C-alpha cells in the first residue's frame, strides 16, 4: 500500500482495542479496526506484527490515553 493512497482518518478512536493493555505497546491495523499485537516493549509489538506492512504502534498510557507511532514499510 502506498502512503499517498491512504486517506486520513479524522480523530480515530481505538480505545476499545487498547482497553486492558495499559503500559504495553500495541500494534493496530492502519484502518484502526484490528488489534495486531501486544508487547511489553516496542520491539516485541513490532516483531509480533511484522507480517503487516502498514500499522500504527501505540504505547498505552494509564489514565492519560496513548502515544501513537506510525510505522510503515513499503
């Protein structure tokens, strides 16, 4: 998937996918609909979701929300 071909998702809400994963790294599909992996470290989440070329990596923070990192490999 080419990054230029993607449409922006305004205000994505993936709280349902991150519930119960506080202080973990999670990988979410680029359409924000599927939880791909959960890991204690960023590297764990990346390794577990390595079969997905486009994904969003999120550190789930307790009581504050999340800190997203977008990872894309062509």
